[in-house]
C-alpha cells in the first residue's frame, strides 16, 4: 500500500514536457487527475480558460470540457443547451449566431465565452491536455478543428453510446477515445472494434462492480472514472481520506473530479 501511495505522490509532482502525448502521460503506473469542466473546485467558473489556467498552475494538467455548436457552426465551451446559467446571454446556443456569442461573457469571470479553438490554442501553448465531452456537434467537425491545431495526441474524446463511439472511430486519424463500459461484455465488444487497446479508454462508473474493473485491467484497457457525487461528499466529511481509499481500491489511470486540488492534497498528506 505504501508503495502505491508513493507512486501516486510521484504523479502529483511530475511534469510532462510539451512534447509528451496524453497517451504517454496516462499509460504509466501513475494516476492522472483531471478537472471536471475545467474547474479546480465547485464554485469556480466552469468551461473557462481562466479556471483551467488556475488549475494548471497548481499541477492539474488534464481538463474535461464540454463542447456545443452555434447556429452558424462555430464550436464553443458550454455544458448546457442554453446560455442562461453561465453566460450573460439568453436562449439556446444552437439558435444563436457566433457574432452574438463572441460579444457575450461568462458570468463569473467576465471573460469572453471561450471558442473551442481558443481553448485548443491555450492548451497547446501551456502544455495542457483536454478531455472532450462533445454535447451537440459532429465528431468529425470537432476532430478536424483539433487536427488543424496539431493537437490530436493531446486530447481524448468521451463517448457514451456505441453509435457515438462508431462515429469517432470513423475519423481517419487515430486519437484517444473513451468508451462507456457498463458490463463485462462491453469490454469484449470494444476490444473487437478497436482491434487493440492503444487508443481505447474505458470509462467505468465509480459504483460499478469490482469485477468490471478487474477484467478491464486484465484486458489491458486504460481505466477512466470519476469521484463526482458520493465520493466527493464523503471526502469533504473525512478530510480527503475517501479520495485516497477510492484511488487505492479502483486504481484508475485517469480520475475526473470536481475537486482535483483536494484529491491532490489528500494524496500528498499521506507522506
């Protein structure tokens, strides 16, 4: 157990060079911590370059972001279908032109509503990595933008249905794709259509049976999971012990959290 904590500690202090791919970063013996919606803690502005910069400055290199599309086809960072909750604009983003969106700001930071291309440029210039949750846009369009920025090896695309995974696999270039694994049969299915585990990431629910984790690990699948919800709540009550226990039990390769800095601190406190 002590040895595993030592490995976890190394993850928190190691720095990846700008030339290191996301695949190289996460396919080590260390667990990589990812910010959920790019925030260092709940209450921070989500899907914000400012918030991601803050988290990155404190050692969080991977950031999950949400992508939506405007009426004229421009991609932006936004979780909801509507602009109301997080921006100073109103209405559905799918009905809003980029000219109007480019004049809008995020409520908390007053920064411009981030275009996806701006987030890619920021990540490229600062050595960050992006986990892409494409809410409403064609995968092909998203990945063409990624490819135009020479960022194919620094992103991971989340997919939550087999159809969406097929859409991602249809793209001519290779990149990391996360596929949702809900039962053991899913492991065999995705291994078959991916042909190998080089670009397959298995997203396993934090409450899934231990056997699913074990079988995925045995098959050589890189494991992604999260602590949102109950684990975060317990960790708040026990000073972060639940984070340490969760990582030790699940041994994920990538862990997404609403409180990435608290996860980092909890592990550091073990030494």
